[in-house]
């Protein structure tokens, strides 16, 4: 009797173990594509086509992983407000003279603001009306007061916890531990805008993140090297033995198996390989651009690959895409000044290169980029840095929001304020739902779609009120 071989052993015996097949690519093939319209061969000819909907729109979500100390990213600059900030932040305050001044269009009453000195390019983007900030935003179940907080009413699950709060930022359902994100729910509704249903409209460079995971749609996990696909080992090699091995694998996978699970698994592997080849060929043939991203910076490599995928939008036959990019290291409990300065400089350079590349491709009016983070951080120094907080500041670059604005209520940064839950952990005054509703509407969702995309939105804003979620 022939010995049964398990799937991993089968692939390993061929020299095509799960690492080389690409576990994330295989999972993408299993989930995003749903075994739809897979081609029989990775070597088929490429057909160029134009999206049915020429109105291309894309969103780039940047996770500042670890909890960005964003009250040292956007700070008050006028004397009275700065003194409150300085008294609260003490040794981790940025000197007033070092702040990069900005001139928001919507700020009056003598208030002035400045940016961290490591952000000169973001300062320029703000002043040229290409970027805005959303002030004191965070995960909220509903509008919350200090009395609510003290009574523990309607608070997010696992408040101040990294894992819980980053989940809430990605799902926007902070009283639940659901594993479905708002970007995934958005894709559930809008993915049919893309004529190509083989490849998810959600592209991730960091595995199966929660933001892009829907009930029906999961992200396509791409690499930042070569053309972004994780292919079978030597799948593009045309040598005799590699071609023979590849054809042998194809023949094995195309067999009819008595066991339905084996048959399904063979189909998944074949589809994953086929879709990876399709993605690879499209990115390789995309419109070239000359903007020089820093190849030594993992953050910029992700942004560059996102632009390359956008540059292949016609070859991929898509009208809507989202991208998930990670910039890690923001859990700064010590050596605060040096570490945050370096991280914000990387963010500054990466966003500017992204903007330059999009302008070069004529896509700057088609792409909105926004940041999220686990939480803001305590305003009070721990002696070396700052500990976990709640509300913080995010930035939005692109056409979804009007530029050169500070949107929402920037709080007075004194201890004991009506928003202070202790040691400068501020209750958010803008919910993630409100920002995400603006982004979803710009992206193409209807008012009626928002109840599915953002189940808690009605706690903050209702369609038909005669205004937009953030008041613009």
C-alpha cells in the first residue's frame, strides 16, 4: 500500500516548501481570490486592459506601530498654550524655538501651532494645502466625558493596551474584539468596482492585518522585493530543469483526487501561484517613475511598492485599492528625544517621496494617505520617555480632506483638564468613526453603506444632518 504523504512533506520533497511557496501568498490565494477564475498556467500571455471605472481611487493606511507620542508631533506654539504644554511635558517637551511653525486656515483666537523639528517636509506639505491634521482622535464607543470615564461607562475594551487599542483603530468597534476591519468591510461593499476579481483590492505589506480583513474580502499579501509577489521557487526561471519541475508540479496539481480536501488544496496552490504570477507580471509592466525612495528604509520600500502597484492599475484592471504600510518602533518609553526624532524623520521623508511619486504619475488627486497608531501617549514624562495614553493626533494627506487645517478640537494641554484621566491621558474628542466615514465617503461609499462599514458611527454622526462627519 502506498504511504500517504501530507501536504507539507509533499511540497518539501519537491524543494518547494511552504516558505518558498510563500505562506502568506498561499493564504492570500486561499482567501482573497476565492478560487475565482484562476488561470491554468503561470506562463500564459499577459493581456492589457483598462478598468471599467476610470475614476481610480486609492487609500494608503500607515500604522505608526507602538503608540506615537503625537502631542510631540503637533504642538501649541503661542506662549500661553506652549507654557501649559511645557509645564506638563517637562523634560520631554520640544523647545519652543525649535518648533516648525504652521499656519492653519481654520484656527483663530491667537492660537498658534508647530511641528516637531524632524518634519520639515510635512510642514511644507501642510503649508501647500496637501495635508491636514486630525486633533485628539482615538477609539471611542460614543462621546465620553471624564464623569463617564470615572464611572467606567462605555469605555473601549482593553483601554491603554497595545493589542486591544491597535485592534480598535483598525476595526473602529472598540467594545468588541472582532477580527473584521473597517477597510475590509469597505472592500466587502466596493470590491465589485474592480473588474479583476482575482486579486483583492486590499494590498498589505505586513501580513493579514485586521484593518483590511472583511467578512468576504481579505488582503492580498505582497512583498517589497522584486515585483511584489511571492512566487514558487524559480517559477520565472526558464532553464530546462526548472521548467520541467514547474510543469511536473502543474501536472500533479491538475490531477483529479478522490479526497475532496486534497483536490481543494491542489486548487488553492495552483490558484495562488497563478494569481501571484498575474500580480508579478502587472507590477513588472507598470508605468515607470523616477522618484528615488530610500531602499535601505523598510518603510520607504513599502511605500515604493505601493506606488508600483498603483502604477500597474490598468494592467491589474482595478479602480479601487487600499494599501497597509507599517512604520514600527513608536513604543518609546525611554531615550525619547532621539528615538522619536528618528521615527518622525523617516515618516517625513517617506511621505514626501510618496507625494513626489504620485505627482509624477499624475495620481496625487487620486490617493489619500492617513496615519493610525495604537494610541497617543501620556503627556507626563516617566523620566525617560512617555507611557501609554489614549487620544492623539493623526495626519491625512491627499484629497479626502481639505488641506492646511487642524480638524477637530485640539485640547488645552494642562493637567487636570476636563479631558485628563490622569497624568495627561486625554479622552479623545474626535472618534475614529468620524475620520473613517469621511475617508469612506471620499472613496466611493454611500451614506447607506456607512452603517455596515462603521457600526458605531450613529453614536457620533448621522447621514442627512446637512454636514459631513468632520464638519467639512
